[in-house]
C-alpha cells in the first residue's frame, strides 16, 4: 500500500468536513472547529501545516442528533453507541472506499475498516464549581488511560505497518492477556458521562476526551458562532475563539512553535494508505 502524503490526507479530510458542513447547516445542527483545527483557521486560515486531521466539537444535544441522522453516500459515522466494534468514546466520520489506516493504537476492531477521518467530540454539561469539575475530570482521565492501555494490548497487527512498528507491537503484547473488553469499557465511560452531565449547568467540557482540563468553558462560549476561512471554504468557529485558543494553547497561540515541535502525531503510530 502507498502512504498518503500529508497534503493528500488534508484533501480528503477537507472533503469530509465539507460533507459534514453541508449536512449540518440546513438542519440547524451546531458544530465548530476545535483544537488544532480552530488554531489552524485563526493562525493559518487552514490546516496547521503539520497537523494530520480535523477536530470538531458539538453541544451534546446536537451531537446526539448528528449521530442518529447523519447520512452520506461517501462517508460513514462511527462511535461506540452506534457500533460495538468501535472503541471510541467520541464520534468519527470516516472515509472507507479509497483509504485505509494502519496504527499501533487501535480505534476499533478489525470488523471496521476505516481510512481518513474527522473527529467529532460531544461537549457535556460539567460542574460550575471548578474544583468539582477537576475531580470529575481526573476520574474520566483515568478511565481513558485504562481504555487506551487495553486497546494497545489487543491491537491487531496490520501488515501495512512497517516492520519496526510491528515488532514493537509484538513485544508490547507478549504475555499480556487483558481481562477487559475495550468495547465494554468505552460504553461504560459513555454511560457514566451521560449520568454525570444529566443536570444542566452553565459550563461545558469534554468528559469523553479528557486529555486537557483546560477545555472547560461557560456554556455561552458555544452559543454564538462566526464563519472563518479554512482552506478554500468557511466553517463555524466560536465567536469567542480567542478565549478558547488562549485556554488550549496559551496567550501566545499566534506564535509558531520551534521547528523541532512541528511534527505530525499520526506518523508516530502508523499511517493512512491508499487502498490497492
């Protein structure tokens, strides 16, 4: 299999984003660029040159509508609530006909074949008290680490991976016999998040992708949107995007990082390949 160049991967990611946008706008489903994609829109008017995917966020009620209603002739939506073979606690719109992802970190069982993708994270109600939120965040962060560990230990070894990565996976899995099922772990995590966020509050956060506690905002931050240029299109971003970017990347987010930090995370784990 031939790996996609980063530019080819960006092109397919952008196709997926345009399909999501065309589906959401006429139906009033709210979404916005987030994380590196939001930073890319503001700082680069497109992809951060070394970024490998697109990240979106949706308020929980919009996410639930999207996951139930989304249809496409070219792409597929997956998350654990939609498919037991998926080990993601959030959603992903994936391309399946032209591309194939091979990774040391499995996001689903071999029953699902996916390639290029766009991630969609639901924002849930979280406590208004910051200390209470941090206690909740730490619980979900531990759950995420547990699920990732199990996924690593049972990840199928894809022949498309370079030999060095396959050898690393064999060494990592040797002697490990996980008693947990990643599908069950993730479903429990989602059910716990739904219970924890059942009471409306004035703050939102990402309980199901708790990799940074800084993604904690007043709900009103995601109630007004502005279209910003991203590559050859315009897409919704929080009107108060400066507040979001300062929380995620610091006050100097417009400054480029040192050259040795401009790396694509995907290549540490695997690659996206053109199908033969």
